[in-house]
C-alpha cells in the first residue's frame, strides 16, 4: 500500500475568516437554560452549505451566553434533529432525542453541535457515501474553531456512520480537535472491512443504499419516486445480483445507485479506495496526537476496523487510546441478548465499564476538554470474553452462553499464546498436519445461506448476532429448514474432540489454506463455531457462530493485483475472520467450517472471472482444500 504525503487541505477560494463569517440565526429556547441556533448553513470550500444546529447555554436574559466553552461535535447522515437509536441506557430505556441529548450536554458545560452530512436532510449537495466526509468535516471544524463561543477545544463523538465521519476528518488533522469517541465504525481500510472484505462486497452496502434512498432528498421531494422505491421487492432483487446501472431497486435515485455500483465494481485496491473517508490507515502518520476511545463488539461489522485503528495509532503517550470490545451487535451496548443467545447480566456496558455510555463520555470529555480531575477507566483495553454460562435454555428461550469482562494493557492480549489446529482428512481438527485433499463443487445458484454473525444494516434481508448454524425459514436463502449447514455437500466441517478443559480463545483468527480451483475465480469462506454437546434443552447440541471470513482468489497476489486462475495448480491464501474472545467450555468442540459462499452477507462469486459486479452468467467451480502444513487455523489462547 502506498502512503500519501498528506497536508492540511486547501479550502478553494475560501479562507478560515470567510468560513467564520456566517451570521447565526436568532437563538430559540431548546430546554431550561439552553438555546439553539437551528439550521445554521455552514459553507464548505466548494460553496455547498451544511445544515447545523448549535446548542448553547442561555444567559440571564434568555439569549446565548457569550462565554467561550469547549464544543462537542457530531456529524450524521441520520437527521441532526432526529432520535439516535442507541442513546439510551438500562436506567433510561427511552432514547434521547437529539435536542434532549444536546441539552444534557450543555448542562454539563459544553456547546453542542449536530450537523447533517452533505446531501442528507437539511444540507445542500449530493450524497456520495463516505467520500465527502473528510473535507466537509475539516471545513466545519475550521468554522467552529473560529467562533467566539468555542474555546479552541472540540471533542467529537458518534456511532457507525458518525464514527466514520470522525475518522475521516481526523485524517486531515483539523484545528481544535482535542479528543474523539469513535463508536462502532471509523474505517481503517474500507476495502478490507466495511465495504469489501477479502475482496468480496459486503451486501449491507446494498441494503443500506435501498433503505436510505427511501428518505433521501429526491424521494422526499417527489412522491412518485418514493412510491417507486417502496414498490420494489428487495428480497426478489437479492436473487438477481449483481445489480448493474439501471437494473437495481435503487435505480430511482441515481446518486444512491451510482455510489453503490462504484463500490461494487471497483474491485482493485487503488486510487478509488485510497481516500481519507475510507482509508484512515493511509493517514496514521499525520493523525492528531489526541486521546481516542475506540469501541466495537464481537458481532459488529467493524471489529477489524476498530482493532486496526488501535494497532495503527497506539504507542504514543500523547495519544492515549481506550479500547472496548463487548459481545454486542452494532451499537447495542445496553443489551445482553443477541440472536438466540443470552450473554448474561454482565454483558452490558452499563454497570460494568461505567454506569452507562453517556456517563463514561461525560467523564472523558471532562478530562480532555475541561482539564477535569474525574477520569473514566480510559487508556485501557476492556474485553468481554464470551462463554461460561450454563448452556441451558433461558425462560425466554435463549441459549445461556454467559461471559465476563477482563482488562488488559494491549491488543492483542500480551499474555496470550499461539495455538495451531490443522484440518484433517477424517474431518477432525487436530494439532498435527495431515495429508490429502478434499474437493467439493460450489454452485453460485445455490449459495450457503448466512445465519447470523457480524452483521448490521441488513434489514429486512438479514440480521446479525449468534445463532445455531441450522437452516431456518427466518433466514434468507435457507431451503431446508431444520437441516444443519454442515449437511451441505459444499461445506467442509472440521472439529476437535470434546475439550477436556475450558479453552479461552482471545485474539486474531487466521486461516491459512492451500487450495486449487478449476474456475478463473472463486471464493473460499471460513467460520469458527462453538459446538455445544447434546443436552435436554438442545437434543442436537447447539453450533454457535463466533466469527467468519472470506477470500476471493483473484486477489491471491495482492488486492492491488487481481489475476485470474489459469489452471488447477495449488496456491496459498489467507482468510482473516474477525478476532473474537470466547471460552469454549469443557465438553464443547471447536469447529471450523470451510466453503465458498456466505450469502447475503457477501456477494456471490459467479466463478466466471468477469470484472467485479458485472457478471450476467455463472459456472460451477470445482474447489479443493489441500491438507498439510499449509492449511492451518491460527488462534491466540489464554491460560
């Protein structure tokens, strides 16, 4: 990968003084002691204006208090005047509206700023997902830092896309940025996590584009466009992938279809991907030396992004990092049940890391924006190790898997030791390499269905979390409800003998394989599973998915050098499922499933070798895994 020589960007014909020349509209009451300037239109370098709400403490006369204060800033495509879905806690289950949250933060001594991203809700311009956020964020920071109400210290926060916007603007090292709380997002490299993974497209990008097009300015302005999008059957369209220009359920909004197909069809890691909004790893060298919270969860889609950002930014005493990894799905930090599994009362952020996420942030901002003496448990690594529960069915019908939090000083965990397991011809998973080869046929017309895992934004097609790896009509593409996935002929399933004692796996998961194929291109997938033994509650046991990954073999010589396969000579590949932390209890088995599809989590490889996202046909691939020292599962375990 290349590393750019990044400097602060030019702002076209505009100077910081020009950007600070906006006249604030008359402040209106927002709550007791709080006033708000609504829809302040902040100019960007290209003349586009972004709608921004600015909440300030009121003075005795009911106007804005002129005293300069630290600022908390969040940029969002999800409506600056809406209600964030995860701003709640166990003690307060009703989510804060944006106005309510702003008033709470103002009461704590901050100016609070919410902003609509370009082309979303009140902001001008066209929306191109992710790619305008660095420059727009930088220009907005310049404007904020120049205002008299700002004391020069700005903290950012936000979940998911609002985490991406933080990492994007930080790549350009804007003035005033003093700390960040990056929750479940912030691309390290969107080509390897977040948009694509292992060369394949994450289909959450397709479902997100469709769902967000329903609320886009074009649909809001033209009821006929909205009705047309609503009339599309997204489930039917999923059986007609890849989508192409004018042949997709989002064709009614060219902006949304356009950016989605750009992501789908740009299948080489090159200039398209080496941009600030989606490639923070290329800008780590110029990143601001400020405190950063990096939080995600084992069933989130940004595990790799979060851990890569931690690894790439750690090691500088002037940039203290806090890493938090829970058992949750995307952003759901105040819950304990995900998929069909209950992780126990300890699973929540609330009452474990702090009283709740808002309390933790307030202490964090107090320390870094106001030189406060109250400090959260920051600059540490907090990991939830799943497992250790009874294994029984809870009264609510969930598997009691349990788990507990641990603290450590670094990631990967310094105390961990390596464990290597080898797939064998008898379908065992052992500590010695075997010989031989196992062959199966992968038919793109009959892909292995996705049953849970690290997923988000897939509704109504797919959903994330831990599930038993058994087909069910609730999951898209399942044709044999009640049959375990390992019954498929195109799934190679290897498992250990029942464990004689607990085994705690905590760290990266890497599968190295020697493979061959008779197709010019194909995929290989991997899945790590915790297999419960049969019990009265689960007569066939329970195969709980922990993590999975994929690799598209055209990229075997590098993501920047795709090349078709020309013969059946074996070659080496590496699949990198997301890291995990799980206690495999005594009597359980550790299972590795290998196949060539995982749909609709990842797009279907047609095996034809056609340019990414353009194929109209497909072929069956004859795929082989060659056993031996080159095919090994590498884990990290704790004593």
